[in-house]
């Protein structure tokens, strides 16, 4: 959430459209790195299965997008009659549209990580 908000401010203060695009790309790159780190950290907690780690990552992504979904309409449509409908729709749709794919990506990444590191051979409980 912080990354998105900070890079939005920085992109608006950019003097050229290309500078704004660079800030947006930076936001994507940093967010991707944090997502990957969250998968690694969640996966390597003792006794945590691949599904549990993927669930934790997906919940974090869904919660962050829920807050961003609330902040966007409130900030840009404050006082307009259709803002409530937009806010409610975005608060429901964005967490679902980001949480489910992030669960799948985290699950696949966890399984691949176990396969590459051999963690699946060490503890059968970690692969479920």
C-alpha cells in the first residue's frame, strides 16, 4: 500500500510522462520483490505447509488491495453520489481479483521452492 501511494505521489511530481511511467514500473518491481520475499519467509516458517504459506501471502495481498480499493474512490470521488457504489464494488472485487491469483502463484512458487531445495524430501507435512 505504501509503495503504491508513495510512487503515485512521486509519479505526479515527475516533470515528464516518461518519469511517471518509470515510477509506476518501480512500484511494480518493488512490489514483486516484496511478494517474493513474503513467499520465501512464509514458506520457511517451521511447521508451515505450502498451502498455509500461500494462504498467508494471499490474505496479505487481498488486505492491501482492500485498503487501496477504499482509498482510491474516497480520495478521487469524495462527495459524488456514485462514489458509494464504486467503493463497494472495488472493495469486493479487488481483493478477490488479486487474492486468488496470488494464492495460486504462492502455492506454485512454494512447491517449486520445495522441489529445488529438496525440502519436500525432508518433511512430507510441508508439501500438503
